[in-house]
C-alpha cells in the first residue's frame, strides 16, 4: 500500500487531496502544524495525523522519525503555502518577502531533504510540489490568462521559485519522480472562495501526480488539463 504525507492537509486543497488519496487506497499522513485541527481532519478522513511545522527544523525531524517508525514513505506532497499580505507592491517589505519565501520555498527544501532517505528506500518514490500558474512566466505575460491581471510580487515570485526548484531537484534526484502541480483558480479560503473551480477540480493535478506509482516523467509542471507552460 502506498504511504503518502501531505503537508498542510487539515483544510482546503490539502484536505481534499487527502480525501481523494485515501479513497484511492493510500495510507495518508495528515501533516498539520495545529494538533487539534490536524487530529480532527485525520479522524474525519480516516488518515493518520503527524504534527509538522514546515518552517521548523526540529518539528520536521520529529515528523520524519514518526513516519519512519510507522513503516516509511512513498509519496511526499509539499502543499503548504501562504499568499503573504494583501497589499500594494510598495507596501511589501523585506520581512514580508522573508516570511513568504520561508514558507513557500525554503520549507520545500527543508521537508524534501529531511524525508529523502525514506523516499529513496521506496520503489514508488514521488514528490509533488504544489505551485501555481501565477508563477508561470507564460501565463502572467498572456492577457488571455487571469494570472496576467494579478500583481502579487512576493507570492508569484515564490511560486516561480517552487517550479524551478522542482526541475532542479528532478535532475539532482533522478531516482525520484519530482513534479509540480498547478491547482488552478480554485474556490478556497486562499482567495475568499472566488475561484471558478471546485476544490476537487483544484486537486486533479496533484492527485494525478501522486498516483503514478513512482513512474512517468519527472521535472514537469502540470495542471488539470495537462502539461503547463513555465
């Protein structure tokens, strides 16, 4: 049976991804910073809760120990992400940038490398990084795409970094399938439920990458319609 860890799985896209993967037969670790919320989500879904603060080395190390003791890991889904302050560009300072990049980018480095030994021991080793079309140069420069109408420098730059990190990790760790998923404009708390897609549609690309059984391409960027432009 495939064992999967999803960070930030107590709500929204992470929660729906967990629900769908449990339904598909995965054993799913519900990773969450808040113990009460994470435990509640795990009980509702039939998953396992593991406390993990992706911005904290010690917390991540403890999570690795727990998952390892329970038998290992096949799929890691780096789902945690924050938009940062909703403010004009001139109001977003260095401290804001540090917070956004620490959560959205540095945490992927921290968590992926921490779980690397467990992934390398799996015949289905897979990493899915949840990125965004808002980090796609093609989309933000194309007036036909909604991403081009939004100016969110820190969030968008961080998601471009996530996609590039995915490509580079795919080269560095060829024994693991490492890909990036764009949920698309989905109705979640993230955007005050303004997106036209359902949360299920928003998890299509994530679930697709997580259920390939360790096979298929690596270093790609996809959305629910197929390969997406960088």
